[in-house]
């Protein structure tokens, strides 16, 4: 079986981090955690209890400081590179940048590891349901990756993995295998203050039309008829729908599971 490394970046995620850590400990042989915000416009450390949680996690934690004048995405790429180098040093064969708001069913964790262990490919892709506002409204997408550690590999902002010839691995079908696994990604199913921060960071990176998008996000009525086009525009992906199925086992006690609108939670 492969040795798998998980690299976690976390900031103001006390609502999701304990569940993410539990799943990470099911998945990875080595875990590296980076805590903090890499923007001069925001506090460098979380203020919602996340810092205390990562300190008690029992895993290697780094607390990087902001770098004056360096772009957020380039700074974060440097951190990810450091994390990859660390899991390589610890003898891992594969790694993943582990988002604290993405979760798998237990059976799918084993399926993904088997896909890595099968050999012959350098990237395993998986599907996702991408949730917004609550744990019902979602879209579909294919954006998740596990990477084999290969000689000469490199990274460009934020997390594009290149092979020794400079090719972006996830864009090369010959290097990738598409699994049937679907993860549950709560990318925009968060409190309003946390989402406001996310929009501001996107604006710092130069993403266009952020003020207009923030207005549409913050004013969307979850009790109205599902506006598929608007949901897909706000969260990305395709096939906007209302999900009524089960969730990964690690989330069984999460307080947001039945919330109608997480934005309104204090």
C-alpha cells in the first residue's frame, strides 16, 4: 500500500476543522498543517479557536507570518511546496492538499488508495458535490486530485503540479486516472463572516467582479425556487440541484447538517 501525505491549510475554520482532522487521520500516513492568513489586510492567526485546535492536534503545525509585498497566491504556493518537501522527507509516495471542507465516505477512502496503489498513473481525480448556503443546494464538478511524488516535479501558484518536463499533471490524460469517487465539498456552506473573508481574498488575487458577486451571494434567497444558473455562477460546477441523500460518516454529528441557511448562524 502507498504511503500518503496530507497537507492542510486552515484559517478561521473551527466549524469544520475537527471533522476534517478526524478524516485526515483515517486517510494519511503523515499530516502537515499550516495555520494562518497570508494577507496583510487580515489577522495572521485565526480568532475563532482554530489555533488552539491545531495546537492540540498532535501533528506537525507551522505558523507562517505574512510576507510584506508578496502576493497571497505566491506565498501560499511556497507553503505548499514546503509541505510537499516534508512529506517526501517522511517517505510518502503520494500527497494531497487536504481542504478542511471536503469529505469522503469511508469506503471511498479505501477506493482512492487502491487507485493510487494500482500504479501507472501520477494523478487520481475525483468528483465532488459543491455545496452553497446549506447542505442541500449544490452543483457537480471534477476538481479533486491526489498526486504521486515523482522526480523533478515542481509547483506553480497556487497548487498546479508540474512533471519534470513542465507539463501540468492534472491536464495530461495520459498521467491521470478518473475515479468514480465523489467527495462532499462545503466550499460556500459557511457563516457569512467567513465567506466575506473568502471574497476579499479573491479580490486581492485579482479575481474580477468580486463586489458584484458578493452582493449576489449575500442576498440570495435560499427559500425561493432554485435558480440553477445563479447557483452555478456563484459556486461553479454544473447541474445545480437539491441534495437529499446521505453524508460521509465523519460528519454524522455536524451541527450544520440540517441548517436551512448557514449564513445566518452567529
